[in-house]
C-alpha cells in the first residue's frame, strides 16, 4: 500500500530547532526531503559531544539507511554544498551515498549573492536583514524564468546559459552602487560545480512517487519558519520561498492528499533574527538573559537573535495555515528558574483585542499577556515539573493540537516524547 508523507516545519520565525527534531525522528523515515530555502538555513544537530551545522543537506544525513533529498523548491549554492559535504566527510559521514539532488532545484551563482548585498545596501534602514546568501535574487530568477537548474549541468550548453545569466546580472548590478567582490568567486563556483556533477541527480517528483508507492514513508523538512513565508509572513521582512506546508507540495512535487502528519516546531519563547515586527520582543535584561542562556546566535550568520515571550496568536496562525497536527516544543529548559513567565494571548489592535494575526504587525499592536507560574530545572529523564505541564496544557488548549515532543536541551538524548503513539 502507498505510504504518506509527513511534514516538519517551523511555526515561528525560524531557528526553532527543526534540525534536532528531524534527527530524533529520522529513524522512522527511509527518506528525508528538504523542500525550500537554501544556505540561509542553519540546522544545528548535537550528539555524542559534537556539533554539526547543516545548510543545504537534510538533517537525516547522520543516520545510515536514510536517503536525503534536496527537493526542487530548494536553491543550492554549489560552493556551500560542497563545503558542507567536505566537513561531513571529514568526520566520517558517508554523505554521497545518502544524498540526492533534484534536477529542478535552482542554482545560486556568485552574482546572485552580489545582487543580494547590493539590494540590501540600497534599502538602507528598510533592509530585511537578509543572510546575504543570494536567496532572494535566485528565487527572482526562478519566477522570472531565467534561472539555472541542477539539470542544466547535464546539458552541453550549460556554460552558455551560465554566461547569459551572469551578463544579465552584470547589467542589473550597474543599477546599484558598486559592490566589493571576491576576485576568485567565479573560479571557486565553477570548481564546486565540477564536483557537484559527481553527486546523484534525480527527477525528485518521480523518485518520491516511487518511494511512497513502495510503502516507504517520507519526511519533508522545512527551513526558516511560517512567519517568514513569502505570502503569509510579516512581508516584506520575510524570506523568498513558501515555508508553509503547501511549500512541501510545490517544493517536492507531492500532492496535498498524500500528506499525513504536519509537525510544527516552536520554542517555549520566541526569537527572530533580522529586521521586521516582533510584538512580544523583550528589549531588556530579560531578553538578554534568554539570549545568553538559550545561546540565541544565528548558526549561519552568528547574528544575535532577538528574544521575547511566546506569542499564541502567531502560533495559532501557524497551526491553521499549515494544518499542524502535532507540535514539538523546544528549549523549555531555557526558561527554567524564572518565578513567572508570560504568554501573549492576544493583541490590542485598533482599539480592540484580537486573537487573529492582523495584516500589518508594524503599527498599533500591543500584546496582551497572561502571567503563569515558572518552573525549575528539568530533564528528559524526570517527570516534567507541574508548572511546565500546566504551561504546555495551556498552549494545547489555545491552539487545539497536542504537544508530542518536548526538547529540554540540545543533545539528541535530551528529548521527551509526551505521547509517542501520536507520532507513529
Ligand atoms: P534571506 O532569506 O537570507 O533573504 O533572509 C530574509 C529574512 O529571513 C531575514 O530576516 C533573515 O534573518 C531571515 N532568515 C532567513 N533564513 C533564516 C533561518 O534559517 N532562520 C532564521 N531566520 C532566517
């Protein structure tokens, strides 16, 4: 009988800890598939005392017997991908046998990165706070029907296509202030492309159809988070892809009726990196304390993440838009030791309180908070403190789906399955 695909995605502004959860549940899935984003992502996994950061490769790569697919919705920078592969090979991970690239995935060129930097520089104070990995310009070329795809590397006229795209970029760059550029960027890119050609390319929609028909389960792994979605995020302070569940259909070529579970990952508090509205942000010592204890610094850019209280209207919005069937709560241990914690239950907006996400989060938004008891130190080997159980029950009641995973530390082992039956 044909199997179903489950989707795992971020329910906040990214950095929720998706990589860790994928790694924990990977043994359930013969195939893990990334469906959008690119090297702007940084999925951190810690086990056996080692830290690994993945940017393009799905987080199932550390498990033997798991195939990892980079789907058509992903944008690939050959330089970043080949560095990632070398780093994994250096610690003995057998990447090449476990990795497949979709022929339909688009390639990030060095000139995409320069265009990203030029566009951000021109925006000045209005800048998005992009990771400057070339994500926006690459998706622009995709929708503008100018892009270069992985499958083009198999064509004899690949260099002509590459040169035509670079010429177009050079003309565009003429519209901006001149940008400093690394001298050997093109050589480095072409070298990486030559090595990338040795990897396995597939028609991923057909591959996944075969996998599902053979009864094997697939896990679709999202990057960034719902509130960074190009359509439903806090536009224009968003990324350039659909980070929501629907993105798994378009980013992999799997029909919506083949999706079974949708696992939404969220932190017990909120973080955001880059610019844009963040109603529950804590611009005080408490925000700094959470940042320090939660080590809230970007795994791709090293930037300090903005920290704030959990935002239930935003989480409910994510549950609705994605059809989340279960939630994984990360980093409850970071809030341990506080006498009380707060959760935002609604926004005061245009003179009334709403539990819905308004169109514009930048003006006239005041969070309405509920104060709750804090909890003490907690570990995955002990029962959860009562106050933390109460906090979780409150979230479940507010958003209408169960929290099935509670993560209490960065290591694989520091994970508690609250209702394992719901996962399988
Ligand atoms: P871009 O996707 O690099 O252009 O960045 C657009 C916005 O999304 C910026 O605010 C970034 O900080 C944010 N962003 C992009 N990728 C991630 C991520 O993986 N985690 C958190 N924020 C991200």
